C-alpha cells in the first residue's frame, strides 16, 4: 500500500493528467452544449475506444485458431493501454464529470459489483430467511419525497405537502393535485438526481434487522424500485442501506414479488415477509408465507387469512414472530 506522501503525489498527478487531457481535447472540439452534441461526441469516442482496444489486442497472440506468435513488445502494449485510458478520461469529461466524480463513481460502482459478487458467487440462501420491503417499511419514503418536492419547487402548495405528511398519505398526481405528466417528470428527476440516497430510515430499522439476524434469519431485501428503467437506483439503494447501517444479505428487485420468490427458491426458506402494499401481501398469501402487512398510518385492515398479520411497528413484528416461533400459536408455513 502506498504511503500517504506517495498517495498525495499520485493524486496530484492524476489531476494534472486530467487537466492535460481536457486541454488537449479542446484543440479539436468544444465541450458539448446540449444532449445531442454530447451523444455525437460520446459516439465518436466509443468508436475510438473500440479501435484502441483492438490495437491493444493486436500486441498479443489472442487468436486461438491461429499458430502465429506475436513478438512481445512491452513498450507498444503500454502505449495502447495509455490510449485506452486517454479515451476513457475523455468520455468522463464529455459527459460532464469531474475528477472528483471519477473517484466517487468508482467507489459507488465498486460497492454494487462487490454486492453482486457476494450474492452470485459467495452467499447462498440455504437457511431460514426474512423478506423485507424498503419503501414505507424500512424507508420513510413519503416524508422524504415530500421534502424533496418542497426543496425543488414542484408547484404544489405548502399546505398540500404538509397535509400529506401529516396523514402519511400516498403521494401521486391525484393527491398532489397536479397533472400526470408533471408528476412523471418530477418522479423522473427525483430518481435520476440521487434523491433516494437521502431518504430517512424509520427509527428502529437497524435494530429490527439485527434482531432478525440474531434469530438466525438471512435478510433478503426485496423491492419494486424500478432498477430496470433506472439502473442508478441499484447504487443509490445500496449506498442508502450502508449509510443507515442496515444489515442485509441479499438485495433483489421485482415488480412481481411472488414470482421472484418462487424463481429465487425462497419459498421453502421464507419465515416471514414484510411489505406495505396489499398486492404483494396477497401474493404471499397464495404462497402461504407468514406475512406482516405494515400499516404505519395505524389504520388496521384485517385480511381473511391465517398467514397475514397487520402491524404498525417493527417491535410488533418481532414480538409476533417470537410468539409463533415458540409454538404458542400454530401457523402452517408451507403447503
């Protein structure tokens, strides 16, 4: 590992390299003034990067069907790697990044890659588990997005935002009193601006998950956040979990949670499921998985099923789980 002095010197050198590449690029083109110009410049540099990568491959004997050794030329190979690096720096700069975001985006992406590695190569769901939703269960989504709307001058009266916060009401175009198209644009801006990174966790969320782990349960976070349309949400969610010190083993994404549970082989291991949306509660009833329907508004809605228990706090879940686990109440877990 480099010493502090060496690390500082390398950091300064990287900044110097960044500034040099930016100055060189200005000899040929100005920074893009709009998205259309950015797309054209990105296209050019993607093609250029591909060309440089092929140049790099030609410094090696990589064709498995050919017996044509390539004489090793370390200097040439180093030159081609440097060309690729210069292209990548240019792509960062063209897309409006800074040397600071080069660092932060690297570490953010590293967290995602390492989580995927753990889930796909290291960990297995081979013991009892708890399946937990995020928004309105662990995360105070309603308060958070209302605060975001207030800060970003969404054109919604302050009284409306306050009423929705007091009621804990669902936030959508109808409750906000704005056109659907306006709400879609606001949701898009919220999702792409990293808004989900800064939502608050409900009090007791960390101790709740730790209590489940102390009871021998693996934690599977199962959320319907639209990571398919907004891949950045994966990173935002992972950083949110880390910042709030929320322990978990797996993080899964699905718009059909029942199907995901079946496909992921969770049915035989699931000991409890927690969600705030009725449609997912109904899916777990069909799978006969013990389910806790989180109703933080305090309004109890009974469901005619022995597999559902309505709660409004984490402690109620832990108490009820312990009660049933200790055999004081018979609960059939699986068909």
